[in-house]
């Protein structure tokens, strides 16, 4: 060996591309969970109204837009479906709660599955975990 040669280990090549299944799970988290949350929120509001849940009266009914919104064609096309949806404020409030719950559940399940099936925690170039245990404190 020469005086100026390197004595470092070569790191194993790492694949930069994620497995396709993880992209599929991300798609579920980003696209399907908000759709399920909105549908579940609409069902919860309808069920709550029929069972007499204490939903604030400000959240119920149709949304009213100012008159100038209806004079602009672009805004009319956006505001029309929103103004025709009954109890939209209550549905959106329930949507936020259901979305937070579903994202928490799905993220936890994803983390558990990734921990079990994902790459190993330590690679070949990492140092082994320390086996040192501190001495017990004696007074």
C-alpha cells in the first residue's frame, strides 16, 4: 500500500428510489383520506341533526354571499355550488375533526408497517449499539 492511499471502507450502494408500495400508501393518505373524511362528516352532521346533537345554529343552513359575488361570472360559477350545499359550515367543522382522526390512525398504521417491513435501522457501516450500562447509584 502506498503512503497516500485511503484506508476507508467503501459504502454499499444505496437505492434512492422508494418501493412502489410506499407511493401507493402515500396516495391513499393524500387523496382518499380527505374524501372519506368529507363523506363521513356529511353523514355525521345528518345523523347528529336527527339525534338532537348540540350543533351550533350558526353552522346550520345555507351560506349567504354578498350581492357583488353574483355579479362576477367567475365567482358565480364557484359560489353557486357552495351556496346550494345545506349545513356546509357544520360539515366543514366535522370534516377537520374526522380528517385529523383518520390521518392519525393511518399514519400510525403506516409507521408500524414501515418499521416492520422497511429498511433495517442500522446499515453495514454503522457502529453497533453500545452495550454500556451505567453503574447503579449507591449512597
